[in-house]
C-alpha cells in the first residue's frame, strides 16, 4: 500500500491522504518521544486540526528512564503539548533486562500503548522511510525470510485499536527540513532514533 500518493503535494496534504482511512476513529493518539519524527507529526496534526475535522488528538509519552538525560524528556513533551493545546499522558514503564535492551524497551512501550487504546482508537507513530529501510536491512541481515522482505506495515491491529505509521513514505531529511523551517522544539538527541 502506498501511503503518500502524490509526492508533489505538501507534507500536510500528504499526511491527510495517508490518514484518510482512519478519519472516523474516535481518537488519534500520537506516540510522542519529543524527537524529530514524532514532533513533526504532532505539530502537523495540531495545525491540521485547526482547519480540518479530525478525531480528537492526544499524545502519549512512554518514559523508560533508561538513562539520566531521559529524565527531562517528559517535561519537554509536556511543554510542547501545552503550547499546542494537545493533552499529554506520560506513562512510566519498567524495562525488563534481556539480551536486547532495545527490544525490551520496544516491548514495554508497545505494551503501554496497547493498554491505552480504546475500541477503534488509533496510535500514530512517526516512523519514516529511513526507519523502514533500516528495519528491512536488519531483518534481512538476521535472515528474517519473507517477513524481512515486507518491512514495517503501514497499519496493524494494536490492542482494541490500530497502530498507523503515516510517514513511512517521507524521508528523515524532509522531516528535518520541516522542523528547521517551522523551528519545532526538539529534545536533545543522545543517540540515533
């Protein structure tokens, strides 16, 4: 499924096209880390909500607390959401030690998201084309077979609702350009997202 059907259109228009199947959802929750991808997504949706009839927009920040610098991230997310008039829920999670800390953090994060979604509600995440390429490469290197050839799906069931990745056809460079142009406040990056 191609998300962004008209690459010549501006990013807000393309985002609306990508989200058209979910316009009747009761709520759009944005998985909001405060990093580039989710910040651009949140800002775009908050602006679009001023002129479009969209579902209620809320943000969820999952706080892993895996590093000392991360303690400031919930406060940063709260400031951004407050400025945009978007309700924010901060959820603290414990990450269980395992062979892959990254996988354990992902499992904890999606567990938190799953618990928050009501019937037919949608979780929107900021994964983009570069994330998709990275995921595909890692899956192929691990010998993931056919699943590795598919990459991340645009949407999938999640708990009682759905998870949607509306930016999979947008490059990180385009998101970065939008962020710089609009001067979106980003949390400091300690590592690649």
